[in-house]
C-alpha cells in the first residue's frame, strides 16, 4: 500500500464536520484579542486584515484539492465544501468588520466602493462567492444538476484572483507577501487548467 492510499483510507473514515469547528476557532480568538486590546493600536484594522487573510488562505486551500488528487493521489474532495464555506464565512466576517466597525456610516460605504479600486475589486470577489455559498448544499445540487452546479462553481476561479488582487492593492507599495499570494493563486489555477486539459473532467 502506498502512502497516498494509506492517507486516503484514513481520510475516508474522517468526518468533514470538525472542519467547521476547527476553522471557526481562529476567528473567535482574533475577535477576543481585538476586544481585549491584544491586536495592537488599531484592533479594527488588524481584525479586518486577519479575517481577510485567512479567507484567502482557505480559498487557496480549496483550489489545492484537485492538484493534490491529480499529482499526489491524496483525495480531499469530501472536505472541499467545508473549506469553501469556511472561506466564505471569513470573507463575510472581513466585510462585516469593515462595514460595521470601520466605516460606521452608510453614506460612506458606496462612496468607498466606487472611489477606492481595492474595495471595488474586493466587492466584486464577494459578489462572485455569494451564489457559490448559497448553492453549497445537497438539496440545491440535486435541483440544479451536477453539470450546471459545477459550471456555476467555476466562478471561484475569478473570485480568488480578485481576492489576491484586492490584497495586493490594499497594501501600501509593492510588498512581497501579497505578491506571493497572488503568484500562488495564478500558479495553482494554471496547474488545474493544464490538468483538466489532459485528464477531463476534474
């Protein structure tokens, strides 16, 4: 038995629901730190950044599921929905911190979306993720049909790219970390596209 087969055997026995609990804990911890002064001089900005960065990490993790199956033989498909939903949860938390705690004025929200390109890009990414989160349940999949559902969920690709661009545009100057995230996203997507072209379907 190969290592990948042994790992897959263990993964088949593991439920997906603990992912929701495990990935919720960092968000609760960051919120606690922000409320108790543990996030520095600008806790709202720090909390907003932590949620957004973790959301991007989870989106990237979701993209890695297919390459891991294709090239390493490790099958994490049963966990992809949970990872994706938790990514959306943190995108939503990131947005709510900005809306409720940072902006705190309804008239400024639209002005910021229009005038600040990085916010425009971020909102576009959120808009693409919203229908994916709403349709990520068995009932909707059955009603839509597998083919239509898979086509809709390809929106995750431009959504993740927009998330990476949002991070790059958000920081001041050309910082290395956001560029690494964007490069990782583009590389993973290129690998996925190449694999799909050779071994359809994904």
